[in-house]
């Protein structure tokens, strides 16, 4: 694909197919319809037609893309603590790099389909395959050259598509260590490329940050209460002591971190910000959020993007949706 073709495609898109490029734990695709209605209520209360959108735990960005698809965002500020993920988005945002990125992804897809898939994917334990290449790129502080960044973004994408359940996890040494999943083919057809192009056009005009979620929230960052909507989607409070995949970065996310997020949420809610948070609807989570009578908490039935059992099924689950403003009109069960 030539740069001219990429530019022509950008000019003719309407973002109707805009969707997340990757799978992500806790992904909100199946909750988007409710969250879209939540944003409508926020805009009605603020008396505005478009939002300044803040998402400090970005991940797969399902709500961000849905809001953009529906043309509800004026300006966006996104953040994640995982540099590998942030670099992927920063690379996609450079439309002049897309041709090279597409070429690299396509080459990796062909190698995967034609080779021994287990060997091609590799493993952290055996220090082999794509896993080895990806971790080597990140053995220093950060991929620095254009080619290193493109290689990292391409590997990030194919590992996401071929790894177990589309998971991303770093061990304490900061190495990616998700095993291979059961995918036999990487879909990178014209429809996927078109979505990349549409996402690129959106990210190009988005403020992308990497670091602590606190960096883009008050008091560290000034946000206009009259025009802004904040969505917090932190790592979830585990449903049990053995529940896995709640820590994505090498820093982890423990009980004290969850309590800190809750305190920040309540402070911002008390200060008058339009803010919404989602989490597991378990007792521990409810203790952190429901006891504050100034906020509005609801239970929502949802199927997670990543929650597949060994039998290949995704069990239904309940999520807690906490808001600084009343959402009773949406018919969700108040808790």
C-alpha cells in the first residue's frame, strides 16, 4: 500500500467501522452501548454537544473508539502505564509510518501461517521466537529508532492476536510472558487495514501519555469541569485470591492501589467532575465505592472480551458502574 493510497483512504473514511485494534483484559466492547448512553447524560448535564474526554487506564480503548465513531469527542487525553501499549498507539498515530507497519505485520503473519506456529511464537521460558524478539527490543529503556518502534508495534499486534486469549502481561523483570494461544491465522485483510487507517486519523489528534494514571487527573492536571468527562477503567478488584490476569505491568496493582483509585474517584466526584468508573461487582469493590452516598452505583450484566474458560465459553459476569451523576434513567439496577 502506498502513502498516496493511505492518504486517499483517510480522506474518504467516515469512521463507521472504527473499533479497537487489539483485545485487552477487561475490554468494554460489550458495555459500550450503556457507556455511550452514560456519556449522553453527561453531555446533557453539561449542556454541550461534544466532550473533552479523559481515560487514564486506556488499554484497548473500546469506549474511546465508540465515542469517536459517534462523533462525541472534542478533544481526548489518554494514558496507560504500559509503555509497550503506548508505543503501539504512538506508532499507529504516525500515518506516514503505516505503510512500513503494514508491511511488517503482513510479513509476520505469513511467517506464522507457513511455519511451525509454536516455534514462531516462542516463549519467555525458552527465550525464543517472537517473544524473544519483542523482549529484546525492550531490554533497554525504550525502542528509539523508527524501525525499532515499527518492529515493536508489529510484534505487539501479532502477539496480541496469537497469544493466549489475547492477553498481555509482564513478569517482575518486565518481560512479556504470555503463552501461545490456539489461533492458527492472523487476520490482516483490507478491512483490518482500513480500521488501522481510521484509528490513525483519530490518534493523530489525541494527546497520548505513558505513566501513572494520576498524571492526567486533578490535581496534577487541570481539567475543565464544564466540558469534560472522565472514565476510569482500572485493573479490576479480583473476585477471588486466585483470580489471574489483574496485573498487566511489572509494577502490579494491589489492594492499596485499588483503595487509592477509589479515594481519587470520590474526591473528583465530590469536586463536581463528571466521572464514571467500572469494576467487578464484588463485595470488596462495593465496599470501596457504594458506601459513599454522594455517588451513584449500579450493577450491569456483561460478557467480557477476555474471560474465556477452558471449554471456550465466556461466562456472564456483573460489573459495577459508579458515577458522580444519576444514571437511573438507563434502567440499571441500583446498589
